[in-house]
């Protein structure tokens, strides 16, 4: 089954901020971070049914960076909702779940 991505603005903002921060640390590091994110998204699209971490939210950690992609799978519509890419030190309850609930 082929799944389509529905990517939140929050996710896009997370990636943009992190990419900028990594580029400030070392030129070109932001591009490597973004490449890692794209690779993780490909893995999610290929095999979306990673274990549920909390509620119905699944998380996939990036291999080389301390971030996790938070997403939800809707098999009935073959959709993957990409919500956030958060640093592992952040609590998702404080950094995006309340925003997600406000959107629904």
C-alpha cells in the first residue's frame, strides 16, 4: 500500500530552525541534517508501522542527530500525518501536542 504524506507547518518550521542552527555551527551541516530527515521520511513511507510511542503517535529517531519525527498513520485514507521533528530532550506535550489538539 502506498501512503501519502500530509506535512504540518510545525514540522516544516522545526526542520527550518534546526537546519539553520546546524549551519551556524558548521557550514554544510544543515544540509546533512536535512538529508538525514529526507532519509527518515523515506523509511516512514516505506514502512510506516513503527511502534506507537504515545497516544496514536509513532516516532522515528534520526540516525545521526538527536531528533525524532512524530507522526500518525491513517490506514483508512492511506495517509501519514507528519506533525513534528523534535529534539529528543524536548517534551512533545509542551512543544506541539496542545497545538495539534487546537487544530482538530
